[in-house]
C-alpha cells in the first residue's frame, strides 16, 4: 500500500494499492482504499486543499501529474 501525499504541503491525499514496480502514472479508483484530503472539482481536476493540482479524472482512473505528489510505502508484485 502506498500513501500518496501532496508535494507542496505534505498532506495525505489517499492510500493506494499499487500493483507492479513502475511509477505511479495513474491511480485506478477501485484500488484507492482510503481517501483523506483530495478535493475533486466538477471540471475533473483532483486538487489538494492547499490548491495544488494533483491529477485529472479520466473516468475509471486519475491521471497523476508528475512532481505534484509524493508516495511512500510498498508496491505489490503482480
């Protein structure tokens, strides 16, 4: 499980079950286990309460914006 945090203010955004060893390019909605502080606006943008844009809603997943978040934890091998 990975903890995704905002790179600007270090607040927790969500807990994510990452499968595989690659980078976090997208977060599938069905693998998000706990939401903390993410704010999803009606225009499809995922932002932190501090105002930093974290990702874009693409339907079944969020396309993550590189360098706008940090992640810590362990990745699960597929």
